[in-house]
C-alpha cells in the first residue's frame, strides 16, 4: 500500500482530516516510521489549508473530497503556489469527477491519488490520476486484497453489473471476526470474504467502481438510485453550498428521492419544479428529486461526511 501511495521518507506531510478519522490516523501512524514532518489543522478551513501548503511547502497531502471541493471554490486556489505538492491522497467518499479533474489539471495526474477502503483495513484499492483518466470514476485495482462482486444470494455478478463488494485480505494478521478492535460487532462475511457495506462493480480490466452504500440505496418504484449521483449535480448548481439526498416515504413509489439543500448567502431557493428542470439534462427522470427542503446548514463530521441516516 505504501508503494502505491508513493510515500517518501522525511517528507513534509499535511493531514487535513482529523486524527480521529481513519485516513488521518493511518497517515500519522505511517509518518512516525518515515521520520516525516507532520502538519495538521485544529479545524479545516480551505483558506488556511491553501495558505499552509504554500507557506510551509507541504509535500504529501491527506484529504477527503469535501475538502478538495471547498478549496477549489476558494478564490485563493487559482493564485496559491502548489508546486511543493508531491502527492495528494484523497479517501473517505466519492469525489465529484469535475473536482478531481480540476486538481489533476492544476498539479498533474501523477500527483493525485485515491484510496478506497475502510477503518477495518481488510482491503484497499488505489488509483493514480493517470489511471483515473483512462478509467474515469474508478477507485482503482485492489492492492492488498481480492475483490468479488456478489448479488443478494451470494452469487458473483457479471462484469460491469452492480452488487455488494466483498474482499478477501491478502495481508497477515487481519481479524475477520471483529469489526473493530475489542468490539463485539461483526463484519458480513462469506467464504473468507467480508463486506463493509459498499456497492459497486468491476470493469473488464479489473478496476473497481463504487456506486454507493448498501444502507443509502434508494429503491424508488423498483428502480435503484444512489444518492451520490444526485447530490453531485445538485452541488454544481449556482448558489448551492451543500446537499444531501435520502429516500422519503411515498405511497405510490415506496420511497421517493428527497433533496435537502443549504444555499450560499444571498442565493434564492428553487421550487421543486425549478430544481427538477435544472437537473433534467443530467439525470434520468426517475432519479430527479420529487421534493426539496432548505436548511441554513448541513452539518458534517470533522472528516467531512454527512450522516444520511439522521436525515432519513
């Protein structure tokens, strides 16, 4: 994994995520053995993060897609020197392809790396920017595990079809019985493979793609909708600060797509008709929100994640 992440000894490391988050903790742990200089933030701020990269010539960055998005939106992004960056590793969620491409264009594809995995550390996939441009949307090939995509009956699905992702660790001393250290929680397991709840598919070249979380899937009128594919185009709309999409009880469809949106200061709320019209060229009709509500803010965890369960 270290080789795939292109880590260097004695580098200047910048951990944007909190150290309580898996990515931050893992980066700090690796840094202790690499004799690196570590910079962290008490609380993430895009302006401060960009200033710190330039000021201290930081080289190896650990971040999450939400933070990348907020830095891109900062006026400072276009003028800050990012020449010191040797690698920027993002994990912990699905990145908007437009955001990722903007970072690739700014610092070079060889420097933008993505990691898929979980806090349980039973397996990871890694992809470089060069690979991503050839396999747009992928999170890469498994690097320390085997991956298998299974249907609800535990049977392997054909290449390109979405199912639940199961992995078989290829590294020693991985505890498949317990979800976390000294925890009674168990991971879902099958024939030596385990799942931590992601849905996705493999392409013909063995690259892995993530569709969403099992728990977040919205089955509306018998059709599958993955929240990320609706949230990303909503966040691109003018005036939108953030968005979360969940399923809302519906007598006809069982669940209907419901959008919760926070706006930038001064932005005007859109009616559901206006929102659907703005998204009609990007999404199939069944994926369009059927209702919308606005909140002054959508709180995220320190690691930049929204807990959709609380909105459901």
